[in-house]
């Protein structure tokens, strides 16, 4: 299984920006669709964004559309989440995940159960 390590979290004021990175190790990274999820204290983990193996397709949860951008650089085994116009409600631990289902075709996954490998998470705190 691919191993994932997030970085880039921190504390910012509302309206600010952060870029999260997820470094992957493993031979099959380039063939996995990737996703970002987040979990705020006392809340369920929720889907944020997903990107296809090639980077050609992306999908975003409604609360982050127009503000967040997911991208990947397969040569660097890294996926990114650029977060702009941050709001206090974006405060959460952010996790990257890999859809490790074999020979996956079709639409991008958004369900937790579809992602087989997860990073340890990185804290994002947005103050008002």
C-alpha cells in the first residue's frame, strides 16, 4: 500500500491561504486517484476534493468550490491542496487519501470506504 504524509498545515486569519502537500511513497502512486478529506472537532470526516490519476479530472465538495484547488505532480509523487479565501469553518484536520481499488475506472470516488490508504493528517486553523 502507498504511504502518505501530509504537511503544510498551520494557523491563518480568515481570508488567508495555505497550500497542503501530501508526499507519497510506493510504486503505484501514479495510478491512484487521490482525495482530500477533513475532520473538525466533534464532526464526521467529510470529503473535500478528489483528482484522477492523470490529474485531468477533479471534483470538489460544495463548501470549497471556487476556493480550493487540488493538483498533483506524479514526477514528485505529491498531491497538493491550495486553499484560498479560508473561513473559520474550514478549521479541521486535513487528510490525504489514495483510492487503491484495483483497475478502477469511472467517476472519482468521494466516499471514505473507497480510499484504502490515508495520511496522518495536518491541522488547519482559521481564525476570525
